[in-house]
């Protein structure tokens, strides 16, 4: 449990840093530390229309998603936060697929988000098991 908590903290910091970096690159049109090949092109992905969700870049939504996890109660994390994160990842991967381009930094943020989901899920599951409470009542009771 302590290891999961530590790794979750590392993934939180890493995700926030990557997300802010991608947001900075998006708004400043700064060069990206990413190779440009036939398939890998962070600039093309970050500056295309699909990289925005409403008025904000996907990376900034990712940063907010990561930061919100710290304050959400367990049930909201399970029923709202995780599905929203998965939806964001599906959107981002679909966007890259449609472009035929991959952003390595975006992929790193997506993997980081998946790792955070697993870490939070494992921690919440452990707390439920230790407390003896369950989300669903026992059918045999």
C-alpha cells in the first residue's frame, strides 16, 4: 500500500509536468523535444483541431484530471473520474489514429494517466477490503 501511494505521487508529479509542458508547447508554438518521422510528429498532433476539447488543449484537461483525483471522494473517483479519464485517453488516441501521427509526449501522458487509474483503483480496493465494506450488499445476507 505504501509503495502504491509513493508511485501514485511520482506519477501525479510526472503527469502534471508532462501536461504543462504540452500545454506550453501548444500555446507558445515552441519547438517540441520529439523526433519528426513519417509516423511520429508531436507538432502535427499538438496543433491539429482534435488536440482541443472546447477552449482548452487536451493536455491541460489531463493536468486538471490528475489534480482533481487528490480531492475526490472514493465513489466519485470510481464512477466519474476514471470514466472521464478513459474517455480522454480514447479521444486522444483516436485523434492520433485519425491523423496517422503519434505524439510521444502525449503517449507518455496517456500511459501516466492509466497508471494513476490503476494505482487509485488498487488503493481504493485495499481500503474497502480492510474496512469490510463493499459497494454492493451481500446477496446471501
